[in-house]
C-alpha cells in the first residue's frame, strides 16, 4: 500500500495509473477505522482496479469544536487495517494541505440541508460537500463508496454529483453493525460500559418501527418510539420516518418505501442510525 501526504505526489501517481487504464475507486473516511469502513474498501476492490482510501478529519464539517478535538486518530491501527484489507493507496494529508486560510465554498445543497442532520448540525453539509468535492477533484475516481449509515450524507453527495455534473458512479453500502445491532461508528469508543449497553435502544427502536410500520399510524409509532428513549443517559434529537428518496414527509398512511432516521446523544456522544421500512 502506498501512502501519500501531499496532493502533488498523489496526483502524479494517479496520473500514471489512469494512463494505464486502471479503474479507480475512492473511499473517503475520517479514520478510526472499523469493519464498516472496511466493507467500503471491499466493495471498491470488487469493482475497481485501484482503491484509494482517504483519512482526513475534516475541520469544516464539525459544528462542535469539542467533537473535532476529541475525534480519535489511531493512524497506525488504521494503516494496519487498510493493509490487511488490500487497499492500494492511502491519502492522509494535514489540514494545511487541504485548505487555505479562510477558503470559501459556495455550493448549496438546498432542502436536504434544512432537515434532520442539516437542521441539527448547521454548516455540516457545507463542510462535507466542500471536502468531498476537493477529494473528487483530486482523485478523479470512476467510483466512490459511501456508507448508508450516513444516509442523508449519501443523498447530499448524490445531489452534488448530479448538480455539478461530476459524473462519478456513487455506491451506497449497507450499514455494518456490532453483534447486538449497534451501528459501528468511530465514536462508539467514547461510550463507557453503561452507555454502550443503553445505546442498543437506538437499534431496538428502529426494529420496532420496522415491525410495526404497517399496523400503526405514524403518530402512534412516534408515541411508542419515545418509550425506547426514556433513560437519563439518552437524549433523542429526532426520530423521523420519511420518504427515502428525498427525506420529505410521508403523505399516505402505509407507503411501500419509507426510512426511519434517528439521532440520539448517549451520555455526551452523539450517534446516528437508520433503517429502511417496512
Ligand atoms: P466516517 O469516517 O465516519 O466519515 O465514515 C466514512 C465512511 O464510512 C462514510 O461513507 C460512512 O457512511 C461509512 N461508514 C461509517 N460507519 C459505517 C458502518 N457502520 N457501516 C457502513 N458504512 C459506514
């Protein structure tokens, strides 16, 4: 696995590979890798000749300074995981390599930025689209792989890809979970044993919504769901059941397709998860 820290060296190397006709897959991450990230590497390897993984904790997408400061950075562990997974290239730049001071970014994603994560984390998708655009522009991948764990982020990136005619094939990969159902996340390491145990309520509430979607009304479901979060360690930000194509409100009782999306703070750690219904 080749490791690059500068855009120049990465570009030079990719130029050669592209001229050899290699199909390039990009897996953007913020590191602290777990099997969820590795599933994206595997998906890329199955479709592409070269898999480029980026590890960059992107400051512009953090609306909470403390969250950014606390973000884990186990780079040696990450390199080992990527080596074992068979990634071809790791790009791991410093912040100064990716941003100039006071750099602007004008792209507006519209409605998707006004709901759920967009509403609860002001500026988050501005930062996400800014860095993903930079990485797309740098790597010029044929395919890029994203986890459905960050479902709204995937919709945002699909919209940017289409709005700006970037022409990249975007692939969404299923959520990888712990044995008890908790969605894997780099933030899970921050949970103490008590919080880790109660965090399973998020998955249980999603399973309940899935099992009861066809026999309860949306307002009944919402009422029942609140019971799962009656614990001092849990602070539910939202639990919404919406149209999976555009995250808009569902206007008929039991549609064939819907998605439940949830954000919840467990102790001081904010977690998100989702599940397709019914
Ligand atoms: P992050 O490092 O958290 O920015 O995530 C990098 C990529 O990995 C994103 O596309 C995430 O959606 C994806 N990802 C994170 N956790 C999981 C998971 N549990 N299952 C599948 N994909 C994931």
